[in-house]
């Protein structure tokens, strides 16, 4: 990994697949639509925020 770049994978295309409970997926979709963004963006931001708060 390059020293000057933090918080990035060596392969920026790395992905994981998760199954969400249907009610949660619907909430994410509604939030994304309301904020004119993509569900992927919502999930990335939510997970990042959660993990940052964990320390």
C-alpha cells in the first residue's frame, strides 16, 4: 500500500456482498431516493460513520 494514501485498499474495486433484511433495504432505498443519491452511497456512508464511532 502506498504510504501517502490512507484508508484505501490496494485494489479499489474490492467489494463484499451482504443480505439485508427487507425492511432495512426499503428504508435505505427510501432514504437514497429522498436524498437523490444511490443506495451504495448511503450504505458506504452509514457503515463508515458507524465504524468511526466505534473507535
